[in-house]
């Protein structure tokens, strides 16, 4: 097995995740894609990396609220 079978490009991630290539690049630039590495002008992403939760959605905001409540209960 070569590296090609273990890695994917932003174009492949975009197709897999149902978002634009530019959005994948922004997620990588902001450190939201686990394991993403920049090689020159290209981002390389480990194959099988899950799509990050979009921080602009209700789902992400609900997750953040739940996380904050846990911290407040423990503090």
C-alpha cells in the first residue's frame, strides 16, 4: 500500500464530504481537519478523516453549549 491509498487531496475530501474544495482548504487553514498537512500549496488529509462539524450550525452550537455546561458543573 502506498501513501496514495492513505491520503486524500482537498478535492477528494470535498467530494466525500459534500462541500466545496475551497471550504475544505479553509477548514485545513483553521486547524479544523485532524491530521491535515500543508505541502507547498496543497493540503494532504489522511483518508478516513471525518468531516469537521460546521461551527456555524445549530448542531455545533448545541455541542458547545453542552460542553460549557459540563465545565461549569465541574467548576
